[in-house]
C-alpha cells in the first residue's frame, strides 16, 4: 500500500471510524492506539458458536452472496472478519466524499442552509487552526454516522442540525483542545447516542439544540453570522 493510501486509511480509522464507534457508546475517543485495535476485531463466522447474534450475521452474510448484493454495513454493527472486513474498509473509503463540501454538493441537491454551511466551513478565516479541525472532525463524524444510518434522506436538514450542534462549541470557546472536543461529545448532549437510538430521521432531527448566548471564539465571523441567520444566536 502506498503511503498516501496508508495515510488516508489511518485517518479514516483513527479520526472517524474509531471515534464514532466509541462516541455512540458514550466513551471518550481521543487517541487511536494499539490497545484500541480490539474495537475492530469481529467474529469469524466459520468458527463461531451458534449464538443468536452470530446466527443473524451468518444469515445476512450468506443471503447477500446468494443475491449478489452489497453487504449492508453499519458503523455500530458487529464486524465480520475476513473478506467482509476488507469490503467494509472499501465501503467507508467510498463515503469519504462526505468530508468534502464540494463533492457533497455535486452529488446531492441540498436545500435550506446546507449549501451555505458547507461553503462557509470551506472558507471561514480560522478553519485551519487545530481547534477548528477538531470541531470539523465532530461535524464529519456525525454526518458520516447519519448517512450510514439514513442515507441521503433529509440530508440537508441533517447538515443544519449537525452544524449547529458541532460548531456551538467553536463559538463558545476561545480555544478548542482535543479534550474540549471529546468532553463535549460525551457530555449530556451526546448527539451520537441520540442518533444511535433514533429509528427514523425525524427522531434525530427533532432533537432540540440550545441557542448560543455568548461568543468567545475568534476568527469565526462567518460562523457567527450563519448562527444568527439560522436563529441559533441570541447574545444578551
């Protein structure tokens, strides 16, 4: 594997898949190390006991091959070892277009504030700072998890909801650290757990995100203006 491909794969696992699988259970996800590899260890269907949970996976595994369908991967499902693991990697590599606003807008006709959000995120002044990249990681991870679960259904509204939730941290804090990001996600408003428990998009989208009442961040004028325009900024 070339270094560039290896770097992309490392970023996909360390910055996104690892964090999503931890955050949906309310656990911190700061650094992906060798001790965390177990998070991606799955079951071997050929050698596993006939537990009900494994039997369900075996049925899907065999049926997919029989019908020549793509395996229905989910970020919170038990991983199947062997070729399914490598198929899973390829599947999620194919979804990294979600992290690129231009690619996302080319693929889907977005409505409401979604397009403006993606353009602001790609262009606002402080976007390259370390703390801002942490916030963007939160945004990207939750967007990936939403798409993984509900596809493009109500995608524009999901982008709006995820933006307000994630970037409220950027507006609130003067300096965003890795711990700031992690603590925010696993705090009392863990949107990953909200999404995990949602059985349809509406249950996620109707979750109320608080209005920002004080802005401490700098070099975020475009973000602040967008929050105000969307009705989520009420400085007193």
